[in-house]
C-alpha cells in the first residue's frame, strides 16, 4: 500500500509539474544550413500541429511534421529546457528538374525526388533529368558520370533521359540529340569518349565545329551515325535528276 501511495504521489506531482505554464512550448530553435524553412513557414505549417508541453510533446510526431515541409529532407528534434524545442534541419539541395518541368518536381543531390515551391528555387538553370521514378538515383549518377566528358568537348547536358526500356538519350542546350543506347554507366562513358575523340576531326572534315552537331546515334556496334548542321551527303546535282 505504501509503494502504491508513493507511486501515485510521484505520478500526480509529475502531472502537476508538466501542466505548469512555465513548461508550455514557447518556440522552436532551428539550426542547420537552412534557406527555405523560415519563421513564416514554421508558424503556418508546424506550430499549429504541435500539442503538449515541454515534457509531453511527441518528438517523433514533431519530426514527421517537419519532414512534411517541401524543402526539408531530414529533421532531428530535441527538447531545450524549460520550454523550447530545437530542430536540426537538413534541406534538399536541388540538382536537377525531374520529368516534365510543368510537374514541378526536383531531384536532390542524393537522387531523391521532392516537390517544392518552384518560386523559391534560386537557380532555374538546372539540367532536366527524366526516367522511371524508381531509377532517379541511377539517372543522377549517369548525369554526373557523363557531364565531364561532355564538357571536355564543349557540350553540355540540358536533358538526360532514361527510357522505360533502359536506353539513354541526351539533348544539349543547342538542340542536339545524342542516342547513347543501353549499358552500364561505364559502357556509356566509354562509348561517348570514343565518339568525342573523333567528333572534332569529323567536324573539321566538313568545315564545322562541335556545336554544329544535330544528331549522333552511338547505338551502332562499330561506329556511329552523325548529322551536322548545314552538311548533307546528298549530291545536289544528282538529287535534281
């Protein structure tokens, strides 16, 4: 009986202490490299969903509330005595648009898809990547593998696409299309590097620079098909006959 009485007394005292105004939540301290999670966002989307006091607030539920914010990738929530919470935030860092730009989806640097307010995007010159959603990480890896070889010959990747059948296609800002075909990331890189070694020479033969490229099909086993702006292999005299 004595143990029961003492336990009940302790529980009642703890319950009374927890209900004191001193321990009502007064605010949230946000840390981390935060650019988009501001006071306005917190007041509108986090504060109304918090319940309880310093002692009774559910930290896991609070973490889930934070991670529902468009720019928040990961959150760690801790109590800060006597009446505050501390949230350490890791935000998404955008690496590319994902899919159609009208869809409003981005890819972060981990290859994860997220849907922010694009009006808050600081750099709208990101490349566009697309493919099956469950292959988003692979598509970002392919972009990172191919970006340097493209830059080495003066080309950039505006759009990298992985088809449902596993074939890769690149489009440049100038509108050129490069069909890379299927294979591992190593296969793609080696295939493009072989093409890149001969492209400047092929361009010089026809009096064209690399940026005159319109189409390159690298899916052939022992070569590639090439189309350069302003170059035709059809004899204009023969075509009139």
